[in-house]
C-alpha cells in the first residue's frame, strides 16, 4: 500500500509542481545518456568517467525529488 501512495504523490507532483517535473526530466535525460554510453562498443576510460559523473548527477536529482516528496508528505500531515 505504501508504494501505491508514493506513486500517487509522484503523479500529483508531476501535475502540480514544475520543479518536480523538471527534476524528473533531468533524471530521465541523465539515464538516457548513461544507457547510450554503456551501449558503446569501445567504452573508453573517458566514457567511464563520464558514466560515473552522470550517475552521481542522477543520484543528486533523485535526492532532490525525494526531498520534494517528503515536503509534500509533511504538508499533508500538518
């Protein structure tokens, strides 16, 4: 049940919060870039560094999205 509530909150924020939508889009963009890098047949050391950088950015974005979800939950309780 908790997962369903989490998905409902995300859907609500996607509809009502421009910052959340922007973060989701950034996260998808970084994921697409990681997939493209990993698909390269000649994955170089520079590609590995870029992959690591992109994954860190994805995690930072995910943390920001989770913070917005947490703020939304806190507002609903109070």
